[in-house]
């Protein structure tokens, strides 16, 4: 029983253009969304890869004035959001163009909220706290994983509290996403793997979420199938446009699924961990996924069976315990095959951190759609197994 | 009081995450646009009801792109007539128009009557285009009041200038002369403007003391040629509207009054002298008269009897004169008292 609206499902997605050369529509779209002077939000890595200047050139050609803001960390911080919003106002900007992975896009979402409301981003921590839309936001992802370009989530770090927190609202779903696989060519194999495993986790969690629905299921299963097939190929053949495009499509599908069905314990645990360790979000997810599946399996065995099938396992008539073991093994094998073979202790976590991490994870909004109602024992066990 | 169960809270949170919360809707700028339009409408309402005239003029061609209702009604045009018109065509007369400075101008009304305004222009930039925001304030009524005030002040000034007593408005403590009238200029031989450059003490003879506030004192003033002029000076404080306290010196030429006093004093002295001489005259007559009576008695002739009778007649007359002296004393006392 999930309340009066338990059976209702909603699907919100931005306008998106997918395909090679999509980023070259940035100028046209910036104008279409009313951008007169836009803030181009990116980060130093994306800038160094030349993607920011490539988009800047397109904006210039279209006659769209812009201001560059690249003070965005790997885990964007509240002060970076405040700084960006201040500049947004001072420079007289009226729209945002985010170029990069999840970090610049989440930071741009935060800048938009603060610019529109004049209030600190911390006030919007949680779900459905925003009552005013930010300025138009156009996203150009340069990774295939975060799906921040289509999602209702913005994950930000508050270093003084040593946490990462989520701002969740349909109102921050971007207006337009230009998904251009050409921009993925510069991704290293490690980053391709990290971000791809992030997308895979999105898809798995969205499918087993208690908020899943028929439409999100389509995208979630398709994303799993696409990623299990093409992510290893994209890691091995980074210059292949076809493989890159498949991973980008998979990320889009996973994003559409999780943005509407929400996530689960993997992300709740990873957000908690992200406040402690400054390690890539995709790596956290990849390490935790198989252990959370192990804890959750009994609460949604048939959903996990479908996940296992999407992973390519022939488990149609297999007993549940067999499916559980096969799926956990498949996930572990898959990530090890992509070179993600760390443990949490190897990343700097200590057993002594578990109680605090557990408390924080249990408060994470992603927990509410986890198939199993989480408790302290379950969360602690997941951390211990991943240690 | 019932406490919501954890599950209920979780349910609500779940519904919010799935997009079924109160604010959770696909991003749309229309509600915000509507809110801004409502704000704009309210602002427009206020703007239209302002007494001031507002014009938005495109800098590139000087044409009016917007004007508030006051601009239309006070100039007698419809908004369609104003929008698109060249702003300069509205100007009948103006000082040099400078950005961010207030100038006086006359605007052309539809009925060709001029409208006096005080006007300020500011630059503005909207959507990448330069504009001038012109705010004009109708000063017709203010000018009428100013004219009435000026006329009233001129009347008052005329009265002050024409009174025969001199009037000086000065800073307290013998400070600068702030205003004066013609009578002071005539009395002291200065021009009006020369007086305004002086201090109060410049008008008093050396060694003179300024009269105290609220008193009337006869002082020696100095004319412009250095000659002294006796004057009766009364000092009263006056307070201006800005709480500034000044002194008003009312100066009356005392030359004529002092001359009358001198003549009267001399007349009194002469009268005293005459009465004194009159009082001793009887004694001067009686002494030789007694000698005459004595000699007549020694003669023992009939003529001597007649001489004595005449001498007694003279004595009676002297007695009458003595009684007249007593009357003179009363006259003198009267004169002393009243003149």
C-alpha cells in the first residue's frame, strides 16, 4: 500500500535531440529557449577536452552572448552554486547552458534555482521543495552515465557537513538535452566504465523501484540490455562512434527511467559515501550494486529475474535463489571486466565509518522507493559486504 | 494529538519523488510569466495614475514607444497619437536637454496650449536597445502658486521699502546685514547693495554699544561720509521658517527730535531766569520806595502827604506783582511737567 496515489505514474522528460552533431544545435536552441545572454556552465576537465569551446563557438556563430563559468568541482559544492548564481545575476544572464558530465549539469540546476529564488540551495534539500522554475536550462552531456540532462535530481556537496545531498523536483528537469556521441570520444576507458556503470545502476534501481511503471520499465530494461552489450565494447574501442552512440542512448534510457521511477538503496548508500570519500559516483555505485541486490532480492524476486534476463542470463524458470546468485555474480563479473575491482576499504573507507554512513543513508530520499523497506541492519550489512 | 506514522511520511515522500507532490510539475515558465504579467499590470496601473508624465523614447530615432495615461490625458492626446511620434515634436521650448539633469520645458498640448513641465531624462537599455526614459512633472499649478507668492512678497517688500523708519535685518550679535530698506539707505547715504556688504557694527560710531534685544536706544550712527547721525534704534528678534533667528533693527532719525528738545530746554532755562529776576524786582522797588516815604514824612508838607499816597500805590502794585510771581511758579511747574 503506497497511499491514495499509489497507482499513479507520471512521466516527465525534456525535449532531447540525440545523434552525432547534436551539440551544434546549441546556438539555435539557446535562442529558442529565450537565451539572450547565457551562462555556459562547465568544468576544467571538459574545458581542457575542448568541448566547452566547441559549444562556445556554436553560440557565437548563432549570435548568442554568453558568460563562461567553469568553477565546478567533481562533486559540485554549495559555494560553487552560490558563486555561479551571483555571477548569473551580476552578468545579466537569462538562461543556462551546461556542458559536461553530472557535475556541471547539477551545478547549473542549482544555479538556476538560486538565481530564480534568491535563496541558498541548502533550503531546497529534499523532495518537491521548489515552487518556482529556474531559468531555461539546455544540457549537453559529455559522459554517458549521470543522465542529469534528463533527470529531476541534482546532487550537491556540503563539505562543511561532510555530506552530499539531493535536490529532487520535476521542476528542475532541464528544458532541452542535446545528446551528441561525438563528445564522448575523449572519455578515457576508466571514465567510460565509471559513468556507464552509473547508468547501469540507474536502470537496475529504476526497474526494481516501487515507483516503477510500464513506461519506465521499457526504458530501464532496454538500458540494461544496451549497456551489458555495448559498454564493454565502448571501453575497448573508445573511438567507435557506433558503440559510443549506444552507450549514450542507454544512458538516456536509464535517465528517463530513474528520473520518473526514482532509485533505491544503492544511490542512498552512495550519496552517503560521497560525503565522506571524494571518489567518482559511478565507482561507488558499481561497488555497492551487487551487495544491495543481494539484500533486496527477496522483496522483488520477479523484478530481479527480469533484470537478470536483461543482463543476458537465461533464468526464466530458474529457482529464485539461483537467479539471485547468478545475478549477483553477473554484476560482479561485469564490473570487474570493466576494470572496476575496488572495494570500499580500498577507496579509503573504514569500518568505523559505517554507523554514521548508515544513519545518513537511511535519511536519503532515494530509500523511499527501494523494494525493501530499509533498516539499519540491511544498510550496515551492505556497507560491510562492500568493505 | 495523533502523530503521523513513519509509513505515512514515507508514502508522501514517495509520491513527491514520483512527481505527484504539490509543486512537482514539468517545468513551465508560463505561471512565472503570468505572475510577472500580473506584476506588470499592477505596476502599469500605478504608473498610469501617477501625476507625472512618463515617456519611453527609443534612442535610435527619438520616437516615443510608450507613454503613461497621465502623459496622454495632460497633453490631450490618445495613446495611439503619442506612440510613434517624435518626442522632439512635443517640445515647444526647453533648456538644453541633458541626461540625468532636470530642466524646465514647455510641451505642446493637443490644443496647442503649452504645458509647463520640469523634465528629467535617463538612459535605459531593454533587450539590447537604447532608450531614454523621460519623466515630466506638470508645474503649471506650482508656477501659479509661485507667481502669487512672488506678488505677495513684492507687495510686502513695497510696504517695507516705503516706510519712513529704517529697517535692517541682521545676524544676531552685530553680524552681517541680510536685508534693508530704502529709509536706511537714505538716512546713512549708502546704496542698498553697499549696505548688504556691511556688518551692523560698521554703521555705529566708534565706542557705541549695540542696543540690547527688545530695547529702544538712541545711538550715534555713521553715515557713509563719516558724519554721525543720531538715531533711535529698536532691536527685536524675528524667527524664520527654518528656525533661524535674526535681529530686526528699526531705525528712526532722531535729529529733529533732539533739536526740539534742545530748544525746549533753552526756553525753560530762560523762563527760570526771568522768573528769578521777577521775584527780586519787588525788593529792588520797595527799598527806594521806603526811602521816598521817609523823606516825605520829614517834609511835613501837604505835597508830602500826596507823595506818600503815591508811594503806597506803588507798593500795592508791587504786592500785586509778587502775587503774580506765585502764579508764575505754578506755570513753570506745569511747563516742566508737560513740556
